C-alpha cells in the first residue's frame, strides 16, 4: 500500500506503511542512542531547528534500504525530467544517514531539504525518512506540508496554512521531493525518533562542454562569491574549495586548504583574499602564488562571515561572537559577544560595521573606536546585510523573505523601506547602482529591485539561491544546485 498525502501538483510525496518492523525500529533507536546524539546548534540556527541528531555513513545499510524500497516502490517509476530537459533515474539510497531525536519543545521549522550533490550527473532529489517512534508515544511532532514558503501572509501568519499533516507511525517510510515546503511540528510531550537519508538520482545524459562557463563546477552547493581585481570572481562552497574564474567564466585556479564548507570571503587588498569556513578557520590567500599564507582560529565554532577594514579582519561565528584579527600584530580580540549566530557582515569606508544576527537585531559598531553604536530591530532573524557605496544606506535580508532598508541621517539610522522580496529566507542582498538592490532567496529566485521596490529582473535556480553578484553588464548567481550562472542583460 502507498499513501499520497498531498496533491501531486506540489510534488511527489508517498507514505509506505510497515517499511520497517517494530523490532527493527527499536534496534535503530538503541543503536543511535548508544552512539550518542548531539545538539544541532553548532551547525544550524535555532530559527531553523533545535533537535538533536547523529550523522552516520553506512553503505551496507544503504544497500539494505535500497533493496527494500525496490520491493515496494520500483525505482524506474520515480524517473523525472527537469526544467532543462535532462532525464533523471532513481539510483539508490544515500549512505549518509541522519538519526534525529526530538524531545519536548524541539522542532524543525518550515524549510526545503537541500540537495546532496556529488557531481553534475549525480545528486539527491527525494527525501527518504523513516519514523522510528509511534505517534502514540509522544504529542505533537507531525510532519506538516505547505503550499509554499514561509512568507508573511496577508493576516500576518509566519507561514502558509498547513496543506496536509502526516502523523508518525513507527516503521512507516515517507518519500518526498526536496522542493516541497515542510516542517516537523514541535513535540509537546515524549520523544520522537526518525531515520533520514536521501534518494540519489543519476542523469541519463549531461553534456557539459569542456569550455562551458564556470566548469568544472563545485562538487555540491556554492555558498558565496566575491569580486576580485581584473574582473575575476571567486566562488566557494561545500567542497571546501575556492575557485577563481576569469571574466569569461574560465577556471583560473583552485585554492585548497579548508577542510569543510567555505562560507564567506572578502578581499584584504589587491593581492590577498580572506576566507572563513565551518572548519573554524580564517585563512589568508596570496592570489599571485595561490597559496594560503596565514591561518587563524578566532572562534570556537563555525565562522559564518568576514569583513575587512584597514588591516583588521572582523569575523562572525556560530558561537555568537564578533572577533577582530589584526593582521599586522597577528592578534585576535573580541569586539562583541552577541550571543547568537552572526550570519553576515559589511563595513563602510569610515569604519561602520553592521552584523546580521539570529536574534532579529542588526548591530552597528564603530571600528575606529571599537564601540557599539546602535542596535536596529528587525522583525525576523537576519541573514544578510549590505551597505551602499556611500555608506548612507543599509539593506537587511531576513528569514521571512523581507528586505528592510535603513538610512543614516544626522548620525542615526532610520528605517526607510521594507518589502516582501521572496517567499522564503533572503540569503543575500547587495546594492546595485542608482538605488537598485539585488537579492537571492531560499525560494530559488534571484531578483533585481528598483528604488521603488519593484522587481525589474529575476532568474530561477533549482534550489536556494545563495548569492547574487552584480557586474557592469551582467549578474552572477549561485545556488544549492551547484551552478554558477551569468545572466545578460540584467534589466
């Protein structure tokens, strides 16, 4: 028996009861509890999830789950054709398993699942999740499905109405498209366990010309881009590498050294690039020799953001700190203990620093005097900040898909505009020329906005747009689908 809990128009979603036996469910729970769960706080912000998890690679278990799935849901029936006409065939269950435990007051808020990317022709497209605990053993904890992303509705709700709710039953498997918006409702009593993986797909044919722009691609999502001198661009992502591309998108160099995802970059001067990573390191690269010349560990957790001002490198971390690394002295000091994830940083020529906080606050610091200046309240957790070139405007992107613009008047910041830019979190906002703005969102769209907050251009990716970089005659976008794309014209 296969149950389809949501309309097919939203994507594939199938529940297969009794995929595992009660004894198998108990054995998996015991195995996970024996190895130990860890809080997700070092990898995910509380606005996203606050449950505990255990990540385990097990190829033998993946083989077993694949064979069992074949007996219930033939993989050829899952074949699909994407928007570019590429035919994808279901391959196997991913050997990367994530066991999750939800205790009282823990939840996984509305989101789309990210793609597990192994190359241009091999990636995940379906979520594979088995409920290990029966719904009678806890309250709350349903899997909720929505029509769209967490944009603010006309009545002010934080997300659209629930389209369908699936009550966990021990041993049931649920398989659904990564792109479907869903959530794990808060557990109000008891404990819920799940085992989660992905269903991998292979493309029948992916013809990528050797001289195609931005190839060979990153292996996995592309998280950030940075403009370099001479029209070159740096990109970084999950494969822990930094790629350097020329103005035509041809590969110039690959910088290797980080051990985990590279999350942000900034130019130190015309010859040096700074990068930060989940591996907790800040690295300084010499672009002429393409070598890492210095390495620092200013934080005790993943480093999320970096900005540069007059030889000072300011970093924001998942440990909630803002730290300053003085390149001349080689010293690291604390600027602020914000107490929450510091997602993004930007700095003006005269030394005003803005930081985007998980606590719905943008902090403005005066770097010349090393003092806190102002705290700007935002209606939701912040993900991106960007000053205009003259430093008189500050744009902020938040997880509800809004962009808020602040103006500096008589030394104080005042809110000037706010609008709904995306149906999900704004991953990146940047200033363009003539009062325009560029944004990338978790709804898969990159957009350009006029000074009147009207969308004048947009482009679509197959997953979260993580960065958008305007140039003189084009705009570059990158995303969780692993692609970097150039768009011309931009208006």
